[in-house]
C-alpha cells in the first residue's frame, strides 16, 4: 500500500456531525462508505459489507464496555 501501515478513522460524531444526518446509525453508515471508498484506492475488491461485517461489527462488539470502563483499546493491534 505504498508505505501506508495503518489507516486511522473516526466512526463517531466528531468528523461526520457536520452532515447533520438523522442518527448515529446514519453517521456510521456514512463513515463506512468513506472508509470503503478510501480502502478501494488500494484494493478495488473491498466491499462495504466486508468493512461493515469483517471489521466494524467485530470492533464495536469488542469495545462494548468502553462507555462503562473508559478503557482505550489498541485499535492498531486490532487492525493488524
């Protein structure tokens, strides 16, 4: 990937709040679309369903307790 080792992104309200979409689900969907479009620059076969089910759903399940524990998870380790 031309020297790129990891891609960091924000699926929360921080970067997509300005879109004024209706819900967090809509914001997540927009973020997944942007992430998929970006990843397609390096691999055209990546689909939004792969990003959604192979990464996002697993990641969200893995950080379920974050709002209670305030633990910061090592996303770089997870993405590798």
